[in-house]
């Protein structure tokens, strides 16, 4: 966790993601991205500026400071990892995976976050034939069938 509120993290992540696609980030871009009003963005930018995370000239575009960018990158990486876990490993629909990543990204302990990151990294580094347990897991999710794993007891619940 970054030590910032969920709202602050959401604004930082939005600023970072918008900045990846556009040269300049404006208040209206952030408002549209987060589904909030422009006055809400202005208030948030003031708080972010006071914390040394952004710079904005009066009515100008918003820029992350070096500190703000470092925090935003961490938040974005956490979000991407959770999305990967939910979509690639649990096999959730991309929209559901995105929504769930947004919901839980702020509340995980550093230990759980690190373990999930390692799991995603590990599975991504395996050859396809080495990750057969994911296919078996998906089959179990779809059918409830348990007897197809080597060493798994066949049970009839």
C-alpha cells in the first residue's frame, strides 16, 4: 500500500494512464476518466499538489512530479497484476476482471500483493505445457468434476 487514500490513488492512476496516451492531461480528461465532476478534479489536484505529487499551472495541464509518477507507476502495476490474476489465472471475463482489480487494488496487504505478483510472474514464465493445472482448474470451475487431477481424490459431494 502506498499510504494514500483510495481516492488519491485513483486520481494518480488516472493521471498516469491518461498521460500514457496523451501528451497533456487536463482536468476534463481526468473527470471523464473517473466519472467525476471537474470541481472534484480541481479539489483533488490541489491536494495532490500539496503532497508534492503533481504540478499544475493555473488552468493549465496537470503533470505528475517524479514522486507522483513513482507512486502512480506502483499503483498502475498493482492494478495490472490484479487484472492479470483475475483474467489469466482465474479466467474471469475481462470486464469483470477489470472491475474486481479496481475494487481490491487498494485493500490488499503488501504480503498478499507480493505473493500474487510472484504467482502471476511464475505462471507467465512457464511453458504452456507446464501450466496444465490452469486447464484442470478451469474444467473444475465449469463442470465441478474433481477426478481428473493426478493424485486428486475423486469425491462425490
